[in-house]
C-alpha cells in the first residue's frame, strides 16, 4: 500500500496575472523555493517530494497522518502567501493512490477545511511497502561529449517521455530527477516490466540503463536502498566484474 499527497497551488493562474508581463523570473524563483521548502518539510518526516509540474508536487507520504500534514501546511502558510491545497490518496499501486487523491479532489472530501486538506488518509498503515526504481544512463559522460548540451537534454527528455508512458501502463509513476537520473514509484510486479523497459530503451536509443531497486515502509527508506543498489552496480562495474543491469539489495 502506498500513500500519495498531491500539493497544488490554488488559483495560481489568476495570481500570476497580478505580477504583470515581466514576471517569469519571479515565477521561476517562487516555484524553486516552493519545491525546496516542501521537500525539506516532508523529507524530515521520511517522505519524499517529486516535481510533477512546477506548480504541482507529488509527495510519497506513507505513515504520515493528518496532524503531520496539517503541521506542514501551517509551516508553508508562514512562508508563502499563495494558498496551497493538499489531496491525499492511497492504493495498492502508485497510480491507484494518485487516482484516489484525484477522487478526493473532485469530491472535495474534507480532512481539514481551514487548511484545504482533502482526500483519504491510510490510518491502518498495514502492509506499507514503497517500491522505488532508480535509473541512470550508463556512461552518460560520453554522450555529453558527442552532443551539444541542448541535444543531450532532448535525448533525456525523450527517454523520460518513453519511460512515463511505459510505466503508466504498469500503474507506476515516473519522475525526472535531473542529469541522467530518474525514479519510478512502482509496486511488487516491477521485475518483468523493468527488464522489458531496459530492452526498449536500448533498442530505441542505443542507451544502456542501470537500475537500482529499493523497498521500504517509507519513501526515504525505499529511495535510500534504490540508490544504494544503483551505487552497487557502479562498484561492480568499476571492479572489472560483469555488472548486472538491475540490482536489488
């Protein structure tokens, strides 16, 4: 079971218009600051935030109850003038949790009206199991030497689009972390689909992906083990041994 909290800026479009036409630099700084503060507050509670769009964030919030969400909302209101809404859902797969949160948004199922928190909290915490897959591109440095910076980014974004569409069909959610790193929120049926995806990327782009898998009762625990697994692949490669494409501690 995975719990996801979607954090949205309320009436963001209307607010941006109040800043006039010379506003883009202000918006970019604001969005960067919002990500920083939400990541700080959630990660302190063993959750992890991913940028879905710059005005919308996804947090994996297993074991985070309503009071802890309320604490974070209150903190964010002291930092930002713009109102934020939270929509919470849970499910057997990341996509199901995301859909459950969306259901709470549409139905306006109130958890705390004053602080605009809606949706459904997983109070049982039974069978909590976050699965995170951490991907990176093998020998990304060589790719950057052959292509201009923008061409390199274009390849990475195309890869991300393919990843997003592929894993969405598997009810998993993909996020670009920067550089050549991606994380996929997955579930227990990840092994076959991960191997299939690696083959697709190799055939389509000629790129080799490394994949570390981590599981945990919270997002930070799962991400830690996923990254440790990925680091283990690098260590095996550097030792001169044949490295695996997928590794799970």
